[in-house]
C-alpha cells in the first residue's frame, strides 16, 4: 500500500511539474494520456451553466464524443444531468453512481444518463471545483469504473491542476506574490513534496498546530477545499515551485 501511494503521488507530482512548462494543447494531451491510463476514454472540463449561459462557452477542454456534445448542448441536458447537479452541491470528488436520482420522479435525469450510454458513457468520476466566479467540474467517463482510493486522490490533483493551468493560459492575469506569506508558501512546498504536517513541523522547527494554521490560511486565500487543492492552485499561479 505504501509503495502504491508513493507511486501515485509521484505520478501526480510529475504531471504537475510537466504541465507547468506546457501550452494549453500540451496540457490537454498529457491529461488525456493520464486519464486513459486509468481507464477513461472521454471527459469534459467545464463551468456549471447558469441561466443565460451555454455549455460551449464554459467549456475549458472537451474530450466528449462530438455527437454527444452536440446532442447534450442542443437538448440542454446540463439542466437535467444529475452529475453536475450533484457536483454543484459538494466539494468532494465522487463516482457518477453517487449522483442519485429517482427515475420515476426525475425522468429527465434518467433520460440523460440513458442517452449517455449510447456513447459508451456508462460510468465515471467527477471532480468538482468552486471558484469565486462560480463552480466547475471535470467529469471523466468510462464503461466500467475500477478506481482505487490512491488513484482517485492522484486524479484529483491532476485534474485540478490541469484545469487551473488551462484557465490561467486562456485568461492570463497577474497574481501578487504576496497573496501568500513566505511561511505559507514554504509549508505548501513541503506538502507538495509529500510531507505530513508533523514532518513539516520538524523540518521548519515550528509546532504541528502552526503548520496546520498556515495550511488553513493558505487554503482560504486560494479558495481551496483542501491541502491538495491548495498546492495545485499555488503551483498553477506560480506562487510556489517544486
């Protein structure tokens, strides 16, 4: 188990290190290679549509079958799809099967999921993200989902970082380096290196409680839901480097 954890952790960090030097098409290509290795053959990265917005203009990267994307958009399936609907209500990644609905009380949701199977989109894994300007999801699709917890954690880091990197390249903006304090950046760098809060406290000669405080503050400033997301966002914005 420890070897597997290190292997997945290294894979995710290698991805983060690689995409920092890539253009948006390069990030997409590498991301597609990683999810394919995990058994996924289709995906979409997109914002959650609000009234007056359409899915195509919110799509960051599209790996869905083109016919399905066109049908999904034309029929406004985003308003009925239980997966993004559940994604808007949680900060934790989830399997599609967890986005439950009653097919009798919610026939439109059942219709979307049934039509999806025609395009080999039977099961999947969804990574929700929440920004100041709204929510987004990375939805990965497969015919049969077989994903262990270690792979799920690695995919979360890979997905969040890929999404943030593509967004930052598409809409470049200046980030103040002083968004995070020197100590907050230092703690996040050690987290990115796989260290626990206790190990970081020993390295930096501060209390474990202080380490956790810096992580909470950094996560708050970055609008991150956990330490993994905080590291990904800090790396994507160039606030820390591996």
